[in-house]
């Protein structure tokens, strides 16, 4: 069984800390990208809704005539 010196353990801990910091940075970037995607999706959803309303305007009173 290998025995680690204090310097070896410190090196391992600092390497792990660097990896954790890198993961934190990546998670922050992904969170920001998700927020941007959500905003873009909401904008597209609104644009599609507006487009559908322009292409297929609601016909008022037509249902009541059909049901009579």
C-alpha cells in the first residue's frame, strides 16, 4: 500500500478543487444557455401564435349558425 505525503495529498486536493471549479463554470454556462433557449422558445411560440392568428382568423358566429 502506497503511503502519501502531505504534499501528495495537497496536490490531489488542489487538482480536485480545480476540477470542481471547472465544473462550476460549465454549469454556469449551461444555465445561461438554457435561459437563452427558454427566451428564444417563448419568442418563437409567440410569433407562431401571431402567425396562425393572421392565417386563420377566428370566425365569429359561425359555430352558432352551424348548431342551429
